[in-house]
């Protein structure tokens, strides 16, 4: 457990424990131990949930980027296909025009 986590747990326990007054030493130690354990468990669950949320966000971002890349690839492929068709059409026009000029001569 990191120092920040320990400091956070100590701070929370310090705010909770003053509410338990009038106990003898034995029972006070039990309360301190159980309170520290419960707060530690809560802190760990919180940390796990924040990590899980961060992973989900990264996964969504990766999915979004993949989708955008797929769209960009489709557009590039379409543009390439259009350029290829234009080139083919211009070659056909060149041949057709060449035949017309030959027949006129």
C-alpha cells in the first residue's frame, strides 16, 4: 500500500474514531482495528473501480479510433478506385479520339 493510501486511511479513521468514546482499551483497540480494516477495504475497492473505469475508457477510445481508421481506409480505397476508373476512361477516350483522327486523315 502506498504512502498516499495509508495517509488517506489514517485521515478517515481519525475522523471516525472520535465518535466512539467511553470504551475501555481492549474494545477501543478492536474498534480501531476493524475501522482501519473496513476503510482499507473501501479504499481498495475504490482504487479497483477507478482502474476499471480507466480501462473501459481506453477500450472505448481504441474502438473509436479503429472505427475511424476503417472509415478512412474505405474513403481512401474509394478515391483510389475513382482515380483508377478516371485513368482507364481517359485511356479509352485517347484511343477513341486517336481512331477518329486516323479515320479523318
